[in-house]
């Protein structure tokens, strides 16, 4: 470690990368949380904390992706 503090690279690594914040990856992680949830019920505040999502809007984006997927795969 640098006694003067973290380097720029270390600082960047301490925050989630763009890939780690991508909607697709967050959605997959959300689905995993949902599958682990008791009775299939997931508190969105808990999900936001687990996914390190700071804005509620991002959780709504994830649920919209899942709703859209359900509509695509739902038989007519």
C-alpha cells in the first residue's frame, strides 16, 4: 500500500465498474436474489442494498426488464 493514500487505480477499483453496474448484470443478480427469497417475495430496499444500487430508479429499470421479458415469453 502507498503510505500517501490510494492510487488512482486503487480508487477506481473500489467503486463498481461500468460492467458491474450494467442493467443486464444487475438484472441477473436481482433474479438470483428473487430465487433465494422466501416465498418468492423480495423487499426492494434489501435488493437495492444487496446490489449496491443507490437510486430506486435502477430497481424499477430492473423490474421493467423482467416484466418485458415475461411479455415476450408469455404464450398468446
